C-alpha cells in the first residue's frame, strides 16, 4: 500500500475548502446586511406613510365628517323645536351637541400631526359653533321654553348667517384634511416605488452573486468532489483494485487519500472474509449433509429393522408357546427374557420411527386444528389405561390452532400417558386448560402424580433420557422429546413449570407441563368454534 508522504505543491498552493466556503459565506453575509439595511429603510418609510394615512389623516377626515353631521343635527333639532314647540324635537340638538364635544376631543389630538392651517381652521370652527349657540340657539330655546309654543324669532336671518359661516369654515378644515391626505398618498406611492426598486435591485444582485458563487464553487469544490464520489462509487460497485485520487482543495485531496486507505483495508479484510466464508460454507455443507444422513439413518434404521424384529419376536413367542414347561425353569426364563426384549425393542423402534417422521410426513400440511378434538382423540386412544387407572380428565375451553391433528393428538396422548404412568396412590386427576398471552396460546396440563424435581426440568425432554428404571415405570424415553419436537415444529415451546406458586416441582406434588402455540387471526378466542374438516391422518 502506497501513501503519499505530503500533498503535491500544486495542491498546497490552492485555497482549502474551508476558505472557499468562508469567502462565499462572507460575500453573501455582506450583501445580506446591505440588502436588509436598504430594504429596511425603504420599508420603514413606506410603513411610516401608511401609518400616517391610517392612524391620523383618515380618522381626522372621518371625525370632520362626524362633526359636520353633529352640527347639522343641532341646526335641524333647533329648527324643529322652534316650529313645533315640542320638547321631543330638541333631541337631535342635544345628541348633536354631545357628538360635537366627543369629535372635537378626538380632532384636537389628531390635528397636531396635520399642517398648521388645519389646526387654526379647527379652532375657528369650534369658536364659531360656540358663537352660534350663544347668540342664537340658546336664546331661541329659552324663548320657546318660556312661551310653551312655537316662536318665529326675528333673529332667524342672523342665526342662518352664523351657521353658514360655520359650515364654510368646517368645509375649509375638511379641504385641509383632504389636501394632507392627497400629499401623504403621493409620498406613500413614492415609498412603495422606492421599495419595489430596492427589492428588484436586491434580487438582481443576489441572483448574480449566487450564479458567480455557484460557478466558482463548482469549479473549485463540487467538481473535484464529484470526481472523488465517482471513484468511490466505482470502488463501492466492487472494483476494489481502482485507486482513488483527486485534484482539488486540500480537504478533498486528504479525503481521497483516506478513502484510498480505507479501500486497501477493505480489500485486505474482504480477502480474509472470503477465505473464512469458503471455510464456513464447506463446514455448513458438511453439517447439512451429516444432519440429513443422520435423519435418514434414523428413519431407515427404524423402518428397516421392523421386519427382522418381527421375525425374532414371532419365533421367540413360538418357542415360548411350544416348549413352555418342557425345558427346565432356567430355559423358560431365558425365553421369557428374549420375548420381553424383542417386544421392548419393537416399541422402541416404533417410537423412534414416529419421532423421525415429525415434520417429514407427506400429509404434513398444517391447517386449523381443534385442540378439543385432538384431546378427545388422545383420550379415545388411552381409553383402556384411563379406565384401568380410574383416571379423571377435565378440560376447559381449548382454542383452534394451526397444526396437524395426528401430531397434536400425539402431544396430548403422551402428556396424558405420563400422568397415568407416573401416578401416586390416588387415582390420576389431569387438568387441561388454555389462556391467551399476547399472540400465543399458553396450554397447561397438570396432574396429581409423583411430580418431577426442578433439576430434571430440561433432561426429561432429551431423547432416551429416563429418571426411573424400566421395571418400575416402563417406556422408551421418547415421549416428551417427541412433544418438544412437535410443539417447536408448530412454532411454540414446551417446558416443565417449576414456579406455579406451590412446590409442584418437587417429587410427590404432581407436575405441570406448559406449552405455547401461535394464535390464529381467524380464531382469536376460546369460544366454541365450528366443526373443522378432519383432513389429517394418524401417524404410526
């Protein structure tokens, strides 16, 4: 593996990628500050003019209109009161007077922001309105109130002159407000135009800066990175012999050197891994072939030994029947030993054959199986043993699971058979229940037999392992091993419960076997299920 001891002189003279990116960020930052300042000033001016229109001029114009309406209401109410003499006609005058006072209060706060003549005109309007009321309106109201009937005042022409002068001065004030509004709108439009120009300039300059920076970054940084990525991709596609080099900023050259070192290390590790995989594949192939040969041997041995064993058993039984009592006692005993051994060998071979067939049956299609039906079939197969031992089997609601009826029958039959075989002094009592735990059914098969010590909880599931001698408890030691193989074949597990709340794991306290099976989505409960077609055939 060759690694350059230093960067090429040409690469050392180039800017590093951090400096290139820093320069680009600096240019954009400076422009952004300038653009924000210019845009902020233009936007501030626009907002100032808009606020002047919305908060001062337009409210002033509305209040001037309201003041005009209030004065007209006063004049109208006064004229109606004078012509009718009725107090009700004076209501518009009173309301107009209140509206005038409220409007003047508001206008005095707004007029300070208007041109100087506007304030003078407003004060003139206020003074003339006061003069009209003092010299004409209030004397007329007192006169009508004193006489209690309509009065035609000789000062009506003077009152009209006062009111016309008042309206003229108010019109002048409204004209001042309108002129101020027109001027402000003009300045608002100028501010809007200025903002648009600033935004257009910012957009054009920003676009030019982005294009220039993009071209510069592409030539100085992106293109070298693209070439480096292409070389790395070629290595990733499997060409580990391709050397990774790059010509660009210092960081890119350093990255290329690091990637190249990584390529060389991966190449070395892949070579070692390939050799290890070849060895592992060879071992796996040998193990698979060995397992297949062992399974085939168990099946063939148990199957092919049936015929010679039948002959041995038949001839031993024939010798026992024909020569019983004709030879000495020792000879009869030998013949009996031979017959018993042949029978036990036949049972052992049958159990071994059934054990090897689990998962190999041609009719091994799994489907919905009623566990209640499997338990009933197991009880029927053990009818004689159950009757002779006086055993009682109770069962709660059992689910429907995905399995094979013969194999599930074999599981229940082995568990029931063990409960009968390993019973105590009392008649056997066996309980079979099931409960749901998440996505699994948990079955429990408990008895009142002699029990099993916790230290043997795993040993009892090993094939040919026995805890008692054959003379006391006959059997081949395959039953529980077959149960485990069947349950695991259907996706569950089986175990001896050593923690049930009482010391049932001790000898003499009975035994509790538990096993699980997956819940079928179409049969999610323990409620009664419809009759299922019995398509599976029995093993054996």
